[in-house]
C-alpha cells in the first residue's frame, strides 16, 4: 500500500530523445519450470511448491509437457460460433501524464472476426519490418521501446478482456481435458475462488487476449492482489516484465515520483493518481524502475507456455505480432493475508471490491475449522505438506484478526448499540458493501431500517443516520457464535497465539492511542491485517472512520465480550 507525500521537486519526465537501450539486455530472466507429467497432474500443488522461489521474481514461466490437439482458431470457429470481438485502440507513445494529457487506453476500436484481425495484424507487421516474421525477439523489444519513446500519432489495436475460452471441449484433447484448462482452473479444489457462488468474468472465468505487433498491457497488479495464470495459445511471442510483490510499494513510489508529473499530483491528489495506476493505462520503460533500485525481470512467452503472476507483483508487457492468449485468476490459501491488505487499500481509495474477501475468508476458515479434531490440532490421519501448513496458517491468522476486529469494534460501539435495533442475518445472506468506504461486510454491518439502501461497516460509528431520515439497525450473522468459536480454537495454537502477541507488542511500540485510518494521525492501522501501514498523511478512508484503536482497551474489550459468551450476548446486553 502506498504511503507517501507529494514530491517537493520537479519530476524528471521521460526523455523521448534518450535512445540508450542497454538496460534491455541487463534485465534478468524469470524462472522457467518444466514439470513432469506427474507434477503437471496437480497444478495448485505444483504452484505451491515452486512459489517460495518463483514469487521472488513476481512471475515465472511454465512449459507445458502436453499440447493442445485442437488449435485455438479451430476451437473459436467451432465452439464459439459467430465469434467477433471489439478491440481497444492504444497510443504507441509515452504519455506525459500531466493534466493536459490524460490519454486513455480504452478508446473503442473495430469489431473483428479472428481471421480479419489476423490479416490486419500481419499487414501491420509487414509494413513495419518488410517481412512476415521470424525476427529476433531482442530486435522487436528494442523497436517497441524506441517507438514508445519517439512515437507521436501511431496506434495499435488489442482485443483484451474478450469473454470466452480457446481451450477445447473435445474429450480427446489432452490439454483441454487436463486440470490446466483455464475454464476450470479458478475452481480447482485448492483454489478459494471455488467458494464464490456466481461467475466473475476474468476472475473466475477466463478471458481471451488477441493481440498484434506492439499491443500492450500496461503496468498493473491483479484485482485484490490475486494470482493469475496466462496461457499462450498461438501466434507470436509476448514479452512480460515484472516487479516482485515485496517491492510493490517501491514501484508505486517510483511511479508517483518519476512518471506522473507534479501538476497531475497536485491537481488530482495522490489517491487519484493511485486510481490511475489501477486503471491499467500507465506504460513506461522498466529502465525507470532499474534506475531507482526497483528489481525487474522479464519473460518471453511462446505458444504452449503458461505465465504465472504472483500476488501484488506489478507486471506489463507487449506482443511481438498476432497472437492469442487466455488468462484467469486463482487463489491458494497463502493469499489471505495479502487479500486483507488489498481490502484495506480498496477501502482507502473508495474502490468497490470485485470479490467478497471477508466472505471467502470466513467460508474457508470454517471449512478448515471443521477439519480439526477435538483437541484443536490438525487431524493426523491426513498428510499435510509444508505448503498446506503455510496456507492453513494464513487462513487462521487472517480469520482471527478479522473476528478480533469485530470484537473490538462492537466493544467500542457499546454506547451506540443502546440506540440501535438488532437483526440477525439469515445464513443465506450475501456480502453487503459499505456505502461510505465500499468495504465488503459479511459478519456484521449496520443498515437503514427504512429504505435498506444505506449500509455501513463498523468503521463508521458516527454515520448511523440515513439520508431518508431513518436510523440504522445492527445486523449480525445468526451463526456468529460459530465463527467466534472457530477463532478461539485457532487462537489456542501456539503459532497463532505468538503472532497475536507480537502484533500487540508492535501496536504498543508504535502508537498507543489513535484512530483507525484517521487522516489526522501519522500512521494507518489495518483492521484486517493487524499492522500499522506507514505514514498516512494525506490519505484517509472514504467517509468518517473513528473506531478508536487503544491497545489496552481493545484487549479488555475482547476479554469482556468473551466472558459474556460472545458477540451476540454482548450486543443483547447493550440493547
């Protein structure tokens, strides 16, 4: 998460006259894996095993040991009849990113059949290079960045976020019937996205990406810092660039200091600049990152190869000619702590979440809880890998922090509760979005008694009056006690207890009494992740947010609620 102030000096802009390209040869390659057929049989287990090493690069490449028998263009023609897609027109130049040049990557282009787009793309390639292909990848890479630096009015077209899949449904197609078929990937047994009830295009269901020479995907992270997997079906290679996830903050600071001009920052503010980055329209050479000590690696993706992006890893890239790729997101359980950071980040910017983080965490935690034996330890009849244990810890600690946040918030709301009605959410109740900060709420929230159109999370205790004149009621899940019981069971484990104790010590050492994400304070506190998030000057959650975070009071509040038998009993006692 970005925590920074406006730059005090004139920003050094991109220099279109600087053609030095030695940096291109200096970028290291990402790891490449060639799994055996046995390793390939369990995709998420394989990815969990390589993640400790591969995630240090932000991306990795996986060479499939099996190939599709039915080509992608045949799949599209036969299984997606009358298939046409609309392109986006992209500027082939650097954007200066000031208030007079808010260039968008989302100008609508034409609608094409695949064969029509391929003909157009091949003609464009020939016009530039006077050949039909087979140029060294380094030549095309250098020409791309030369054109980006010197270009003025050139454009390319890109078919991005095209709903559909080019994986074959033919039972005789070895790749199509494998677990690496992206139509089913996000809902594999170990992917937490399987718990989502509805489909979300691009996240749970794959999308196609149909490119031409220099079609580009700008620097971005995946929604909610999710994992992603991209398969290259056919055509020319793609070049990918990536920054490791643990350098995301440095990446963001570099963009604000060296890419966006000072006038757009002063005119729009840091938060709006952050939203620009989230819009996936910011493309600039990795050279700027390397000069500011932000590590970058790259991959050249060929047909038949997968590229994995890891949580919070910024990435970008471009096509070397006509090609067809496909991508989807997925989640393994070690993601949940980063998912908490993403939820906090979205709330700070007032961005509506794409997935219900809190609901996913609660459902995954309850499934894990039910797998425990009566002593509260893992069922020893099961064999858990080291990767499984890491994932389980991520679920447990994230869930304990979430339940503790509700205990702390409701204890702080003691006086407010006296004026509120209590309602219990049925088990079928879905996630509710806070009207003020857009945070997703699953366990508890407040909602207008009259119009039911105004709902707020428990961060906003001074905003319980709806614009219609009615007061909000408190809504709590009717099975809340089961979630509390699970959290207490997890807390009995030594590793979880030790982490909570360390978190409390960190809280003591940094700020003894302050408001969560209050813009008047020097630090922001993540209710979900339990961490102070650095200098927060100039940054505030959308809407008022004044749940006090006093370490000693919070600890006493949690103990009081538990002595009374849980949140439900505590709320009843205050009404």
